[in-house]
C-alpha cells in the first residue's frame, strides 16, 4: 500500500484556499446566497456581509487502495488498512472591502496496519497554511462580467516529514511534507438565478530540501503541482445550500540531485458533495463527502480513498 500523508494534507489546504462564492442577480437572493452558499464548498470563505469567522473542521478518511506508476488502481492487500483523521482550526478576517486573509492549523492522525505488523497509531501538528483572496469583480454583479478573484497561499513546514526519526515502523508519525509551499490561483464564477458555476485553477510550488545524513545526503525537490476545480451549487430559499465539485491534481516528476526521477509524477481526481445548514445568523454547520474515484487510469502514484468532513463556523458581521 503506497502512502503519502503529506499529499493528503496539501489537498485539504488547497480545498481551503480555493473557495467558492454564491451570489445572484436579484438583490434579495444576492444577500441570501452570499450568506448561505459561501460555505457549501469552503469553510473558511467569508460571505460578503461578514467581517470575520472562526471554525473547526473534522475529517475522517479511509484509504481503499492506490494508483501505481502505470495509472492502474489496485485495492489494498489483505491485512493492510489505513484510517486518516484530521482536525482543522481556522479563522478568516476581511481586509479592505473585497480582500480576506485566512489561517488554518491542522492536527493530523493516522492509524495504519500492514500484514504481519501490529496496528500503529501516530500523529501531531500538520503543515500550517495562510491564504489570501481578493475579488476584483463579484459574481452576479453583472450579467456579462463574471466574478474574478486572485488567490494566494503559503504553507509552513510545521509538520514532521516522512524522513523524520522516530515515526514508528509504519511511519504514522509523519504529518507534513518538510518543505515550504507557495500557491497562486485564479477563480472565475457566475450566477444564474439560485445556481452558481465556478472554475478555479491553482498552482503550487515547493522548496527544495536535503534529506539523509552525510555523506549519504539526497537533494530533492517536488515538481510543480496544478489543481483544476469546477463546482455547481444551488441555494434554496431556506438558505440551505448544496454543491457538487470535481477537482483534478497533476504533479510532474520530482528532481533528485538535479535529475528527473522518472516515474514519480502524481495525478489524483476527487469528486465532492457538500452543503451548508444555517443554525442562526452567526452559526452554520457544513458537511462534505468525497471520493478519489478509483478508476484506472485517472490517478497516478497516489493512495485513493473516501472521506467525510464536518464543520462548525462562527461568524461576525
């Protein structure tokens, strides 16, 4: 069973940074959609009327198998299993009228079994992510000009990478990638009555790092990573919002000592159904279910599984 816990953590941070706004052409529906629909895809996204928010997100996921270097999906062998848990503490604050900053602090835990090896459980602090969003235009403000937003993010290597000591025989103590990561992206979205259509592209670059002990050190650098995401959402008169999203992450071969390590590229598809339920004007409950689509040959060199997310958010206007 292949294993890359840091990549799962990065995927969640990408989802947090992307965001999807919900607005409509009608002014009354505009206010409703931006309040209810904002969190249907991304918990840390401020609605237009909100000044700040804090929240907690809990994630449970199971690895069902993996895609090999040829793109073939293979189920986990007998006796092998993995359960991934994550708790994210996040906050966002508005700057200027159309800008917002957000911070996400993850705690990551893994329970793993392998044939002939006892169950192992480990975890700790993951890689902390800071992100920013600025909306140049707003979805629904014009019938012809869509909402356009610039996205940026920075991930700190506060977690423990897979080459750290004392991670356990099954390396369940690994919680990060061990490198700084910079994200930039662009989101385009438009509304059609209570419907919203969104398309987002995100580019990520990681810094190089040296692993191992002298004289057997290795200089490695992960390739650039691209994530393409599209979403379709609907906001009901009750302010309940539902969304379906599809994303595809592509990463090239890593560099080892300055040379392409052929066969280390990654691909991973994800299908997500999500929603938001307003508990009051200040509190909302959000949830999502996702699957990595265990279909040959959509993935490459990646574990594949399914998971649930549940989020509670407190906001201020």
